[in-house]
């Protein structure tokens, strides 16, 4: 019962440059289908489109055409920022929204996205549920990261603020449940959240 999902919008795997033209989106989808050896994708998301792309609507139309052709079943948006959610939901065929959501970043709840998604029957993918690994509870203020780790480039103040904030949720940790499991359970318990996707750092 696995669902096969992909994204389109970045030019390279390293995230250098974006393209949302009809030609690029079609090439991206066809490339995914070829590599996955499939005739259709269950879900295709626009990958972090800027607001001007969302407001223009041309990328939506391109995905709509591929839905009509039968190579995409469901479509949606992986949000660049939480502020883009209203523009994404104005697209009639926005079936899925991927958004940062975790114990330390509950903005999708605060701004009404989860409730709007429930009303619209839009499914939510919660990404970064462990706040870049910090909700594992294994880091202390002042922690350092290898140069190859994106966290090494973040402001020290932000890292330490997140690490210290984790301590507020230590009550969720006990003998039979780790902090990591509790953080994932929080996301899984929320209405409208269908999938939770922890990343990995190594």
C-alpha cells in the first residue's frame, strides 16, 4: 500500500536554482517515472515554489494537464514558508501540502493551516518533525556540527534557543518512550497529518 511521491522545482539535487516552467516540470516528472520504472506517480509536489510562482498559477496548470493525462494521481505543494499556505490552497487541485511541523515549530496549527486542510480534505505531510535532529534530545547548548552538516552554518543563538527549548518537553520522555518517539508521536496525533517524514543527517 505504499504511495510513490516525488517533487519538482529544483534544477539540481544540491538545490542550486529552481525552475517551474512547463518544460522543466514535465522533464522532471518524466525523469522520475523513468527512474522509478512507473507509468504514474501517486503524488507530485511543487518543491518550495516562491510566492510569485504560486500567484502566477502556471505551474498549477502544468500539473493539472499531467493529471488529465493520467501520469499524476494527486498534486500539491511543499511549502517554502508557512506564509505561502493560503496561496497553495487556492489551487483547486492542491490535494497535499508538505510543511515544517514539530514540537518546536507549531505554526501550521497557529495560523489555521491544519484546520483549513481538514475542511478542504487536503492531506498534510509533516516534515522536519525532529527539528533537524535537535528533538532527539541528545544535544546541549554550544554543540558543534561537522562542516558538511548544514547546522554548522546556522546562527549559534538559534541553535542554542532550539536546544534549550527541547528541555520543556522532557516530561514526554520516559523508560518506554524516547524523546524522538514522542516528537514523532506528536505529529502523528494531529488531525489532517497523514505522513511524517523524518530526515537523516548521516
